[in-house]
């Protein structure tokens, strides 16, 4: 590990316990905080997450979070209804920036969320978390309120796979971590580079491009490094992350999108063939299934006319 990274780990890796809630609230002052939950068919978990945030972080005694928004990415279940009943403002992905047709993908939802939120600090939380703790929010928002030199904070945590501790995050270990260590060694100290829980200053997010798909987390981390430097990045230990796990086929598609995102940032070139073929056993043997690898990115939102008008207003 680079000496620079070892020093960064000492200076910019914290535990949620390092910043008591009272200290965070005292440092908040006029800074506004938005929490965004991107959601697609998460009716089983989204309500509990929203309820915890509203009960523990959006009350008169604890006014940490100023707005809580669930962006529904075309759910076919009761995600939107459950989230609204729990107290979130629910916005449909396709209702945001209708001038630009929406495409499927998590990064698309995160990018569009900047249009319908107003916080100086934006905190992203995945909507499939189980046994959710408010620490996931306070942990990553805290450094942005108490340390003016910090612009981007990722959560770190243990990721069990079923009953096996530490076996989650398979794409991280097999794809993202090798890519970062080989090509962006300054980022080798991040424990969960692909984690969906992170917070950043809006002033940074609005300057970054967003891959529309699974590559968004890697892209934001790499581009933040190049935009504000390593010392403006940080991570906070928030405990254990429990969530539903995807099957191997889905993980393969995720890995391909992440590799493609890294490739573009290494060369700004194009994939020779942006497709991934996987195999499933059918009645006549193994049958190929081919999927497009996300090749589209949304530009920095600061360049979108509607966003600029809203900021002026």
C-alpha cells in the first residue's frame, strides 16, 4: 500500500462513534441534508428504512435530515405506496427531467435525484437494507458537517453472505478491488468501494458524470479523487450491512458494467463490443443469454438547463 494511503487511513477512516450525534447537530447550523433512497421493487424493506430515518433523524429534538426522498425506478410492487405511508416524499424516476428519456439503471436514478432534492449534502442509501440503523446516515453525513475539508464519505461495514460473515461483496473482491489497486492505488484504502451508502457535498456531485448503471459507485469514487483529491475523501465504519443478495448471473452483469466504467476512465475509449453473454441450462443444454453492457453516462448535472434554472430560482 502506498504511504500516502496509509496516512489517509489514519486521517480519514473513522467509526460512527467518533462523532456523537450532539456534535453533528451542533456543527450542522444552516447546512441542509437530503437523504435519497433509489428503489426498485423494495416494498419489503423501504418502509422500515424510511420510518427509522423519520423517527430518529427528522424530529424537533434531532433535526439532522431536512428531506427524505424515495426515487421509484418503475417498481411493479407496492414500493411507492409503502414508502409514502412511512413518511417519504416519493418521486417517480420518469417524472424527473421528462425532456431526457429515462433509461434503466441505478446511476440514472441517482443522477436524476439531484433535480428533485435541495440539500447542500446529499446522502444516498440503498432501499434493500435489513435491520437498518440510523448510523448509516449519521456516520457518513457527520464528517461533511464537522470537517469542511471533506467532500465525499463512504460507509464501510461487514457484509455477511447468509450466515457466513465477511463473504458478501463478491463483485468488490473479484473486480472492483483489483481494478482500484492496479489502476487507482490511491483508492486502495476504501473498504467498500462499491457500497451504496455514501454522502457528498452537492457542489461536488453536480460536477461529476454519472454512469447510468451499476458502474456509478466506482465512477463517482474515481472521479471524486481526480476532482478534489484523496484527502477530501473519507470512510466511516457503521457496523454490519444486511441486504438481499443477487444471483451469479446478475453479479456477472454488474461486474461487466464496472469493468466498462473503469475502462472508460482509463482510456476514454470505447468497448470493442459492449455486450456480455452468459449461459443458462435449458431443455436442449446450455443456452446463451446476451445482455448489453451500459455504455451511456449522464453529464454533470450543472450543465443541464433545468438544473441551472432551479439553482438560480
